[in-house]
C-alpha cells in the first residue's frame, strides 16, 4: 500500500515539475519572439532613412552621369584636336 502511495506521489511530483518546465520554456519562447520583433521593427524603421539617403545621392549621380555622357558625346563627335581637348577639359573639371 505504501509503495502505491509513494509511486502516486512521484507521478504527481513529476507532472508538476514537467508542467513548470513547460511553462518556463513557453516564457523563453515568448521572450525570444519579442526580441525578434524588436530587431525587425528597428530594421524596418531604418528603411525610410536609407531610401531618403539614396534619393539625395540619386539626384547628384544623375546630374554627374548626364555631364559625363555629354562630355563623351562631345569628344566622340569632335573633329579637331582643339575640340577634343575642350571636351576632355569638361570631363576632368
């Protein structure tokens, strides 16, 4: 009879310990997901800043590319050495 009682107590104790461990693991999972959410929000909040930075450089780069293309076209269409020298001067600044 005492063997059955001890076995029953051990089963209940094992059940309580297992339940507590599962609750603890669930808490760790929730905490991990919260940390992932924080990092993703931080990452997505950086995107508008990156886009605005790229837009600023795009305007400058477009102007530069147009100037280089115009200078190249002038150089390729130049017939005399003076015209080629002038086109080269535009390109080098």
